[in-house]
C-alpha cells in the first residue's frame, strides 16, 4: 500500500520559510527521479541537502567578492610572473591559499615604483583568498583614512574598527600617498595596532619605510607602525619598469617596426616597377 503524497503547496511554503531556495527549485525533479528509480529516502534527502549547501557556498563567495571592492580583472590568471622574476610565484601561491599567515594576522608588504604591478598582485592574492572562503576588503589607504577620521569625529572610531574586523584581510593600496598634513593619520596607526597579530593587512606603497615619516604624525608613531607591520611579514620588492610604460613602448616599437616594414615593402615595390 502506498502512502499518500505530501501536499506540494505546503512543502513549497515550508522550504521558503526555512530559506532553502535550492531545494525548493530542485525537489520536484529529484522526487520524480527518486520515485522512478526507487531511491532510498536517505539518498533523496542527501542529494537535495548537498545541492543546497553547494549553492549557499557559491552565493556566499559572490557576496564576499561584491563587498571586497576588488577589480574583477586583476587576478592571478591575468598576472604575468615572468615580468617580475624577483617575485616567487610559489611564495605568492602559498599566500593565496591563506591558512597560517591569516590565522596569525601576518602582513604582506609590496613595494615598488608606480606601474610595477603592486595593486594587481595584491588584488590577485585577494581574489584567491575569497575563492578559498575568506573575506577581503580592498581600499585606497587615503579613502579608508578619511572614513576612519570621520568616525573618530563622531566618536565612532572603536565601532568602525570593530566593523572592519569581519575582514580576514584588508588591502591598503598606496599607503605612501597618505600625507599627514592632509589628514589626521593617527587613525591609520590605530587600525594597524588594532589588527596586530589578529587580523591581516596587505599594504602596497611606492616608497619603502624610509618615506613613511611623511605618512604618520610623528616619528615615534612611524617606528611603532613599522615595527608591528614587519614583525610577521612577507615583503615583495617589485623594482621593475612600469608595466604601463613598457606596454606603451612595446606598442610604439611595434608601430615603428610596422612602419619601416611598410616603407621597405613600398621601396621594394618601387624598385621592381
Ligand atoms: P602599481 O600598483 O604598482 O602602480 P598596477 O598593479 O596598477 O601597478 O599595474 C599597472 C597596470 O599594469 C595594471 O593595468 C596592471 O594590471 C598591469 N600589470 C602590471 N604588472 C603586471 C603583470 N606582471 N602582469 C600583468 N599585468 C600587469
Ligand atoms: Mg597601484
């Protein structure tokens, strides 16, 4: 004797109430197959739950990517390591998988002149970490400093810093563009001190530490900030020619070569005439 079917409308309501949209979408098809192929009840239940979990993980990663403000085009796949032989690909790949360094709140520092690929490399590590399930925020340092300053003015600095705690990694892009005369940059020190040995930072800067006296309000704070940042850190020095300039000059020399080939061909044509 077969048991009566459960009311489909009520099932849909309950799945909605329980926020199980994937099961809500898939169950009619799965139930039909299960009835036809005589699945065990546990197999049907397991298959539906696995799909719900997989979809949930995918949606979570999409949310993390959206909140990160990372440029979607700056990934490891689009980063050419052959241009920066001083950067170990194996080391970058190890960082990109997260784990130990994020657990201890370590720091990555990327130095080098403009156009060398600092922001691209930092973003690429960020994307890989999001794929691995971590939460990342990419921000220009000056922008974050302004936000933290505004928070301090309205006596909200501790809660603003606490909100940033949800990110396993904050990428502070272009730290050396921050100038102490433009802003009250001690908030940047507070962020560094707050995250020290707990939550990671990745910092890109045109100027190595020697130039950071221009960033913090006083030399003591500069030393204290650097001391914390280097304690558990990986430093990449990308002293290469600007990628932008290099590709521009490649294009130019290709055009020049093309022009001279055209001239030669023209010349050859003229000669055979
Ligand atoms: P930086 O932050 O050091 O000023 P960027 O990361 O903004 O430099 O790089 C400048 C431009 O060159 C970007 O469009 C970036 O994608 C590209 N670029 C730099 N280095 C590389 C690289 N190694 N492989 C691919 N693209 C690169
Ligand atoms: Mg940059």
